[in-house]
C-alpha cells in the first residue's frame, strides 16, 4: 500500500510539474528574478561609477604641501 501511494505520488507529481500552468508560473518567476538581478547590477554599476568619479575628483582637489627647513 505504501509502495502504491509512493508510485501514485510520483505519477501525479510528474503530471503537475509538466502542466502548462506550472511552466507558466515558473517562467514568470524566473522573469521576475532576472529583472531584479538586472536592476541590482545596474544600481551597483552606478554606485561604482559614482565612487570612481568621487575618487578622481578628490585626487584632483588634493594639493601638495612642500615643507622646507628654515635655516
């Protein structure tokens, strides 16, 4: 009886996983995940570029101080 229940669960599970509704749902889920991933990559790229610009600007504003000994 346990074997028959396990076999029936496998058959029904396979039918559910192969159904069009599940395929559509998983496709929409993957689309949402990929969209979030792309948005995160764009945000990280913007932050990275802004940081690089800030570093370049701060280096340009840095002045050198020459210290000489007074004799």
